C-alpha cells in the first residue's frame, strides 16, 4: 500500500467507451449494468410519469421513500442525477485541504476533485494485500477520504468496521456503495448508519436496475452536509421520470427483486470464476474473493488479448485507466451462464492465438 500524487492514467475513461461505437456488435462485458434491465414493471412506472412532464419535478415523495428504505430522516437524504453528480457536488461544495482517494477504484471522484481545483493524494492498494485497505495507510491529516465498497474494479468488499475506522473528527468519509445492492444481504453496508462521524454514503440505482440513461442516485449524510450539497445543486436536478424510478426502486417489492438478482449474480460470478481458473496455465489470476457484479483479472499481455476478444465479438474493460493497475489487467462484468460459456470459449481462442 502506497501513496501517489501524479495524475497518471485517463480518469475519464469508462466502460461504455468499449462499446459506444460498436452498433451492438459486441457482447458487453465492459459495462457494469445488469443485463436485461430495466424490468417491464419499472419501464411502465417511468413511462407513466411522462404524463406529468408539464410540471416541475417534485422530489418529496421519492426522497421520503429513500429515507424510509434506510430508516433515516428525510433531511439525511439528497437525490442526485446519478452517483456521479454527487462526486461533483462533494468536490465543489466541501471545503477540504487534503483529499485522499483510495485506489484502484472508480475514477470519477478524483476527476471531480481535480476539476474543482483540488490537489488529490492517492492511497494505492496492492494485489499482494488482496486490494484491502489498511486504515493506518491513510494520511492522518486527510480531511476527505473516498473509497468504494464493494470496490470497482477490484470487486473487493471491505468490512464495514474497517471503513468506519477511517472516520475522524473533522474528516469527511465518502463510501461509494453504488454496487452494494448487488451483494446478497448488503453485507458490510454503511448506508443507514448515523454513528460514524463525517460519513457520506453514495448509492446508485443505475446498476442493478439498468437506468444509466436516466441518471438517478442519492446521498446519505448528516443534515448539514446534505444542506451544503443541496445548495450546490442546480434547481430541479432530478427529472420527473428519474424521481418515479427512485420511488419504485426502493419499494419492498423492488428490494426483494434486487436481493434475488444479487443471489443470481453471486451464482453466475462463481461460474465465471471457475471457468477463468481453467486458464491459470496462461498466467491468468482472478482477484478473490470477488463480491461485486464484476471480476478483476490479471493476464500477461491483457491488452493484446482484449483486442483479440473484440475481434471474436466480446468487449472487456481495460484496467490501465485505474490508478494502481496497468495494461495487464481486465475487468469483466458478470453475465448469465450462456453468455459466460461463449466468452470462455472466445477467451480460450484469444489466448491460443
């Protein structure tokens, strides 16, 4: 585990770039959005909201629904245009002098901080440590710490109490839980906790429900932090259809469906990892235990293998745009068994080429 200051890789590169111009020709293992979503019932709820587009968005019902879902008062909830907007709000609204981002992880938090004029320190986690964070490695004077759980792209699920140990008086601790609803039972979640000083939890509804094009997420934090972030938002930042989706996705029925999907993902992930282990003779190794709807793997000449996979019809996420990784890393989204079977067959061809 080490710290690093240099800007390094392209922080604005994301998985959608791997498939943006392919006209649907590639099987998408690069984007971490659940396949075959949004479900029909959710599309219907969003479509029904279109009748109210003449009115300005009213987020009160959705905000109350999110608060009830986590057992929190409404003043601890802020709805945002996806979790990505929350990173921008945090970077612009909070007065911090030494922000630290724990990498490898989703790169938008650091990009937003740099865009807002901050100098960002990095704590780089190591494969030798299982990409797990040691709270002692974070500089004591850091007044903003950002970490994902489970972490994109490593698929590591950090113990909640390890993350809680990162909290300090005068420090804002931002935990990105965008993929937590894909973890059965949401083990190690900090959402809903009010006993951790300075805690800010970010959630996204775009991953499990396939709403990346709608942009909806939320912040859970102390009322004074929520108020500060809200003042930095433009008027009516979340659209009426997105508000309808938010309210629907935190209903008891939706939470039950999400839990079932999380268990399916866990089974499909185990199937994918078992198949990947068949290629250890090629130097392939998977970061384990994996707990998110994606896996990270190390493979000699992964960049070349990735290009050969594209020629065989499969898009994988390159790893070298994540600080702490290089071009020998790939991230793969978990898909159904039939898709995985086809991918593993293609991977074998790409490795033997």
